[in-house]
């Protein structure tokens, strides 16, 4: 059994990033929980723990809704606001339409739920499309717009580009549905890392916060998820497994069983509540036309039903529609709601008692009656509500995104998911095929039910086909599905594979002498998104080894005569190499080297004996026999020749490359128009705000005192004209340049007025700062004058600062005297910038002197220095004389050759210095100094 590794980050896990060759865009990754009614997004990037992305309204979940009208788009909450008004252009629950043909029961149900939309049949693919104001949109292209919008929201939240994404899907998605979502991600220009089953994402999120609780004893968990249009039950097993290679123990999560219902969910409850509203309305209000045919009225009813559903199931709130009334309307859904649990347990082979824990998921699980149904099935087992129903899947998926992206190293958490729909290859045996092409059908399972994905690549061999042939890839027998589920599933045929070139290659190659046909092999792969791929096909041939020529054969026989020598040389060489290897690895073990050398040496006499003259003939015959026995038989040549392979989808044809390019271009065009519209709206808003603001300021005395009479007249006239233009002439076709130009004109008129206002506002603070600087500088000068004896500052420095201070004070007094005589509209006596420059000059001079004082050392007079040195020498001389007396008393006097005593050298030297009255440095001292 093959399994794939999935990784999670727990709360205490530190994300380690590698900033070598990767940009921030390649390191960041996101996940999208692409639900039918709601979207949740999560992000992981360097330096930031995994977190849920907030949308523009700072909400953790976003409505899966888009409005397309008049070449404009609205997404999420903005679209929800206008969904009633533009119901004919509102698209939601699109995930239910992916990869389904027009005759699918789920498509029919969608048309019944949203009758106001215009549906168009794609004759080529057999799928449903939408007619939006005469433009045709495929389901994949609209889903791509929503995915692209999700990327924009994440990038705005992350403040960096993000492309890598993991998207969650229901486990019951078939091949066509998965391929359709992959195509949508391609149109959205996302780097899809994986389509992750949503129960796996929820299970990862559960295990992430309970890693320490997982032990060697297996624990089973049932996740019951009630979404908007589906109900799923998944049985998961958690166990701690030791790796053989590393010896580490890591948790492993295994899916044991899955059950589902693709129709029942929270939206079904909303629909039934809407029907109650409509029924009561028809009884109380008599209208000329049927309300069900009015799209606006039905949209209002649906929106109100969603709101009332939340209120009724959140509070015990009694109104015209009570909780009891709504519960009675959905009580018949009990069997459909519980059946997924029964199916999941049956697939897992477990009874309800074997489940250790039951966890509720999805917004629909908040409905008390649904909880009552589940509790009734499990009897006394407590229902767990600790998983965040809104965030769990998105957070679990972003764990996987962190693992699959290039820039994160995370703790290991192995996951094994189930293949719940078996895949097999069907073909007609070549031996049993008749003239009409009929014959015995052979079924070869390649990915059986309950196999784990992603699985290893499969290779099928076909040994009976020597001509071009075809095989079909189909779903196997699915006894686990009921009749309704089979209808909703769609086509059981996946694709037809035609392998061509077989005849030509077979005839050409088998005509060669000795060539044997060994069959044809086809390669299949099921990737980590659960999508099947056919990697190629090849023909296998076998040929005998090339025959040796006469000369080559003769040379071989001659060489055999001397094989004994060569054999011994090989033995000797081999042992020498063995000895060399021992030397390389045995620096710490010299005995190994000695043993190797001894072994090599002992082989030499044996070689001499073998090649000696006395036994040459006998040994040569023996060696020749051994060479013949030990000569390896040459194997036949294995030849592989690639064959042409063409795959045709039989379930739902994929969207064409040309359609993908067209959809991308359409999105680019939408985004260009939206950018232009945003710029135009901003310019319109700025001009309108300016006009309204000026209209108010032109009546205020505080603003008017900075205007001259002429300026007031011109501004008043311009503002009035702009306001009239905005009210009367501006429409949706007004170009952005006109808004910009009008604002530029007003800004030019305001420029001198704003300059005066700024000068008037900033001047008092600059004057205050200057006066404060004057006080500080005067205090510093007083301090500097008191330090004159220390000679820290020169007279030039002090005089320079004093002069600068006096000049600045005189300048300010003169300018302020002039300024006080001016009007607000007159040119100022001095600019604020000039005052700041004066302040900086004075501050710079003071800081220079302060810095000098900080590192300066006070100077000491020469006389004081001389007295200190003399005192130190006198103290040293006294100590020396005392030591000399002590030595002379202890030691006998030594005599010279003439019999005279020899005095201690140190004592003599000191006495000489004392008699001469001088130091070593030659300084003459007075008696008083001693």
C-alpha cells in the first residue's frame, strides 16, 4: 500500500524558511476552502504563522457569489448586497455544476432552485453555460474569476504576491469534476499544488492540535460535515507509527470509510423555509401574477429565509415563523441526513460503538434538529463541537500547502486517503475478437476501491495485440452507491485510449532475425489530486546478443590460455584495492591495514607457483576449464519502442485550450476596466470632496482671512462652476481626465492660500523653539566661562558662539517686529524654513562644543607635576636605604683583591646620586625638595 506524506504545523511548531534562491512570492502559500455557499482562505508566509485571511469587510468567510452586469463584477459581500436587485446576474453554488452534463439530476435541481438565470447548452461538451447580457460564460470561467478574486484578497492581506494554492474538494468528486476545477485554477493563473479532500483537511486540523494525544493505540474519529449542499461522514483512524529507517515515531491518519449525500444540506433547509414564506404570502396576498415567476420576489424570499433560518436556530425567537414550524418542515430529512454515517461505517467495517469520538463540522451542523438526529443514532455518545466549523478545513489545507511549497520545513504527519470509486481498464481480447469486433471483454482493475492515494504508477501489459487497438478506462462496479447516487455520479466511462503504430512497429521489428515480441505496456498514474493520467505506451521486444566474429572468438580463446596470469593479477589488484580502501577508512584502526597487507602478500607465492614451468600445462588446462564455467552467459537485448497514444474523454470533454486563453483574456479585460473605473471613481470623489469642502470654508472667517478679495471672487466662481458641472453634466461616460483637470485648476488657485496658512500655523512653534534655544545657549556659555581655567574651550570658540547667539536674537527681534505689523495676506517677514535654518545653525554650534567638553581632559600645571614626581622619588629613596642597611647587617663584608670591603652596588649607586644631588634624568634638586 502506497501512501503520501502530508504535513501539519501545530501551535508550537516554528516555521523554518530558506532564503536562498526563492522570492517571497514563491515562499508564501494559501489554501481555499471552496464551499458551495461560502469561501474561507488561509495563508502561510515567512515570519507569520498560519492564519485565516480576512476579506475587505474584515470577515473570516466570504459568500461564494459573483454578479456580472454591464461589464462589471461584484464579489462576496458586495455581491450579496445587490444579489436581490440583480438576481438575474447573480451566480452562486457553482461548485455543484463543475464537470456535469446537462442531463445530470444535480443540474436539473440547480435550474429548479435558480429559475431566473439564463442557461445555454454547450453542444460540444454537453454542459451548461450562462447567458449574461448576451455573453456566454462557462462554469469554469466564472469559477476562475472567483478564485482569482480569492488570490487578490490573500495578496492584499499578505502584502506580497501569492500563487501556490491548495483547494479543498468533496471526497465524492469524480474525475470530470476534479479536471474542471483544475482548469478553473489554470484560468485564474494559480499554481495548484493539490486538490485536497475536505475531510482530510478537517482531519489534519484535528490532529494538529492533538498531536500529543495520538499514541500507538489506534483511535477512531467520525467527522460529520453538514455543508450547504452536501452531507458527508468520514471515519478516520489516528495512530503513532515508528519509521524503520529513522526510528522516529510519527502520527499517521488513515481514512477508513466515507459516506455522503450530494443534495441534502443547509441550503435545502433554506429552500423549504422559502417555500413556507411563498405559501403564506399566496394565501394572504392576492396578486395578478404568480410570485414564483417573479425573480426579484423569489430572491427576496430566499434571502429572508436564510436570515430567518439563522435566527430561528440561534435563539428561541418566536415570530410568525417559529422554530417548531421549520423543524416540522425538515423532519422528513432524517433518513437522508443519517444515511452517510451508515455508509461510512459500513465501508470502514465498524459499528457505532467502535467509534471513539464524533465531531460535528459545517454550518448546517448547528441546527439543533440535525444534532438530535446524530445523537439518536449514536445514542449516549457525546457529540464533539470543538472544531471550528468555519476555519477547520481551510487551516488543515494550509498545513498541506506549507508542506508542498518550497520554503517551509514542518513536522511530519502521514496521511492515507481512500479511493472510493474503483478505476479499471476494459478491453476486448484479441484472441476472442470476431469479424464484427465483438469478443470477450477483459476487466483489469488498476486502482480498486479503498486503495490509497496518491498511489504508485500502474503498468498494464497487453501480449495478444499485434495491431493497433484501443482500451477504455472506466469506473468499476460501485455497489456502495444507491440508485440516486449513481444518477448523480454521471458517466461511468472515463476515457478511451487508442494506441496506434503497433502494426508498423511489429512488422518492421519482428522481420529482423531473432526478434521476439514481448507485448505492449501502458503506464497509468493517479496524482495527489486524485486525477488519472495516461503517461504513455511502448512495445517490448527481445533480441539475441550479437554474435562474435571469427577473429574475436579466436582472440578470446588465446586470451583464455593466459587467464591464469590475468586471474592472479586481478586477485592481486583486487586485494590491493581492498588494502587501499582499508587505509582510507582505518586511520583509527591500524590493525585493519596490517591485515590487509598481509593478505595481499600471501597471494604472491601462489601466483608464482601457478605460473611455474613444472606445472604450466596442467594448470593452463584447469584454468581454461574454469574460465569456461565461470563465463557469464550474455542476456538478450531488451528493446522498448514508444507508441502513439491518443486519449479521448468520455465523461465530460475538457475545456479547449482556445477557450482557456479566451477566458484569461476576458479576466484581464475585466480587471483593466475595473482599474480604470476605480481610478475614475477616486478622481470623481476627490473633486467632489474638494468642491464641497471649499464651499463650506469660503463662509468661514478663519479661512477667509488668508484670502484677498480677488482670490475669493475667483475661487467662489470656480467652485460654483465645478459643483454645477458635477450635478448636471457628469455621467458614467465622463472621462477621468476632466475630473483631474478640474481639481488641478482649483489646486492652483489654492496654492498661495495654503502656503500662507501653513506659514501662519507653523511660525509660532518655530519662534518658541528659537527662544528656548536662546535660553539653553546662554546657560551653556555661562558654564563654558566657568571652565576657563581647565582650558576645555578656546576663546575663539566661545566668542564665535556668543556672536552667533547675539546675531540670531537680533534677527528674530527684528523680523517679529515686522511680522506683527503685516496682514495674513501679506508676504511674511521671514519664512518658516528660514527660522528653522537659524535654529539648526545655533543648535549645531552648541552640540559641537558639548561633544568637545564630553571627551576633553583638564590640563595640569608644570610645577604641580614636578612636586608630585619629587615626592615619589623621595619615598622610593627612603625605602631603598632601609633595605640596604638590612642587607649589610645580615651579610659579611666582602673584600676586593686589595683587601678593601666591597659595598653593595645598589647602595653605592644611590649614595652617589644623593651626593651629586641629581636624578637619573639629570634634574637638579634643591635640599628643600628632598
